[in-house]
C-alpha cells in the first residue's frame, strides 16, 4: 500500500520492557519524524531523520532510540518502557522542499505502559 | 524556541454557521510556515491549510480560510458553513523555513464540536 504506515496500531506493555514501533513510507521521502501526542501538550517531536543513517534529537528524546538503515523505515525503540511513555505516537515523512515541506502523518500507535 | 498557543481548548458551532479558531505563536524567525491540522476521532492527522509567512495574501481552501497577521503573530482559522464532519481536534503548527529537516511545533489543540 502506498503512503505511510505504522505498526502496531495498539500496544500494551509492561514497565521495563523494550518496545519497538515501526514506521514505513513508500514515497522515498528523505525526512522522517517521530512525534508523541499527550493531552495538554499537542504533538511533540521525539527524533527526526534527514536521510538514511542520519538522525537527530527533538524536543523529548529521553528514553527513546531510533535508527534508519533504509530510507523507507524509521523504527522507534523504547529501551525500557516507563508509564510516562504511555502516549499516542505518530510517524511522519516529508519530501522537503520538493513537497513544500508538507509532512504526511501515519495513523498513529497507541501505546500503554502498565 | 518556538511556541504555539491555542487559547480555546473547546468550541462548538451550529451546523451551517461560521466559527473561528485562534492561534498565536512566538518566534524570532522572519520566514516560516504555518499550518492547521485536523484530527478527527479516527486519530489521523489531516492537513487543512498552510500559509507561507512571506505571502501577504491569506490562504483559502474551500470552506477553510485563515487570517494571518504577521506583526501580531496571529494565525486564526475560519470554517464557514460548518458541517458535522468538521467535528475534530484542530492543531495549529509552526515550521521554520530552512534547508533540511523542518519539524513542526504544535499548539495544544482546540476541540471543535459541530452541533446538528
């Protein structure tokens, strides 16, 4: 399917477990982003990537790890999940200038840490 | 740092009426983009409208238009002829205009309910 997809859509995990959220886009966009959405905060940037093997921290990176070995994939890993990481996670991609910097969002993953 | 403020947590409007959602932002940048995103109950983030700061003309997309006041750092969204499908969270967002990865800074959102 064309577009940007996230998996799983829903995840329940326990404190201390490692969890990986997947993001895949089919447009070959250079730029990819991870945001988390929490009540009272809107969406906040966790990490972003300008290309394969190039990643950088956003506003709230603590407790998260990213990698980007292929242009189309941008997984987000919670190394040791905490209750404060219960949130909805959105992946987005952008073609940069060629798409007027518009970001296209995935459907989101609702993560609950118990 | 960029901040985006949406001072109306919730609003409601009668079907077919007009409603305006407010957004202010703070930045030292001279060139940037502003966006309104819609998030219906499905949770999908949908781009409603965008505005380039260097353009004086207000952007319009069908029933959606903005009032962009650069000096006042204000970017309000007007929805005309409101429809039930407009019920959603609306987020105002800011993006610097620079080469490379440009992330979005979001406001906290306004929940809009369209009443039949």
